[in-house]
């Protein structure tokens, strides 16, 4: 996972987390662009790339994929993707993964990241998952402290190969 | 991910990787039990727990989930789970995750782990994924060297919370 977070106080009362709708898609892609150091990685449109719209439809069609947005004052201020994965170990209990966590650079420190993560943890628990896991770039030490405060432990190395 | 691997020479010519069928299920659960230090984590049966059979059916019904087995001399010697995840970042390119990698303790060092991982990398590439990622317990330094040899880089911290 990549993420842009920072240390955050408790979320403000008016903020809420909900599942995304298609109307949120351009704003979500705008937020995801903040994850990248490479400006050309995302294509914001309009129009959005057709591959992006197709991916959104696949995500919405799969009950194990939950695309979350944090909303405050009528505006989407953050997003996260939650994935529930059917699994054979642990006597067939599923596990959960969070990916693509981002809070708008202008809205950090207001607790929206915590609100998104706590929502994901609650959904994972309710789905019977034995764990919720995520990876965070080794350079993002602020994010590591944030996850630690929420009860996450850095037990694993996160490996990747890119294509 | 958890895994039990070790340094391995090139795989033997007679070995192959294929998608699992229901007949492989008891053997796969037996292998997964080797991942755990806690003997009571899995229930080997017979009969296997109903939750396990249900998870298998969900995995088989989802074209984005590929349960792999390595076979040698007519016997299943290893397994890995590959997951292709529809994704909004990277212009809507999916990513892939490998989990539950295990080679039988009595069959290590014969290259089956490499065979499984190379198969997963090839499927991820063919599905258009921008990355294949996995996590490995920080204590499994042998596995880390193994992943490094296959081209994986430990760029991320792997966080988890357990329920």
C-alpha cells in the first residue's frame, strides 16, 4: 500500500465514512494521484481512462471489495480500499487488506485517516476476518506511527516486484 | 503472508504448477498447517471444517483468485494463493498479491517455491498487474533472501492487526 497520512487528533463529529458511488470516482482518482511522486502515473480526465471506469465497475460488482470514502462538510476528503479475502488457513476464516489509503493533503491532521481505518477494521471484524493487514512504504515513518497508535504491528516485511 | 521456504536450486524438470481442484483440498490444508507455530490453528479432519470447504468454493468461483499447487512425482508438494485485485490507481491497472506460500518441510530445497512464485509472477504479468506484492514475517530471513533472488524488493513495512 501507499498512503499519505499524518498524526491526527480524533475525527470531527460531522465527518462520516461511507461506501463510494460512481459519482465519487473522479474525486477518488484525484486523491489517489496524491499517493504518487510521479505526476504522470494517474490520468485525471475528464474523461477518466476507460480502464479506470471498468476497474470501478469490477470493484462495485464484488461484495468482497469495499471502496470507502471519508466525507466532511459535503466533500470527499479521503479514501481507502478494503478487501475481504476468502482463505483456507485458520480453519477457513477470511482475512482483510487495506490499500490505497489517502487523505487530501489540505485536510490532514483532522482525524479522517483514523476514521477510515477504524471503519475498515470494524467491517473486517464483522466479516469474520482473522486479521487486517496493510503495507506502508518504509520511508513513511509518520504513517507508521499512525498505524501503531491504531493497534497495528509491523511484524512483516513488505516485498514487491513491479511490472 | 506467512511462508516456509528455504534456499533452492532450479526446480526439477518433472515438477509442474497447476490450479488446484477440490481433490487437492485436504492436502493443501495439511500444507497450510506447516505455516503455523500453533498446532491447533488448522483442523485437518477428516472431515475438514465446513468453513474451509465454503472458502474453497468461494475461491474457485472467483476468477481473480487462483489457488496454485506444485506437483512432483504425482504428489502435491507446495501451494500458494494468487489474488488479482481490480484497482483504481495506476490508471485502473490491477495489482496482485501472493499469500499462503508453503512447500512441504520434507521437500524443501528442490526449487518448488521458485516454481510457484515464477508461475504467480507470470499470471500477474499476463493479467496486466502493475505489481505483485507479498509479506513475509520479519523472522524468516531465509525466505527474504529467496524473494530477493526472484527480484522482489522489501520496500514496505507489513502491518497487521489480529482479531
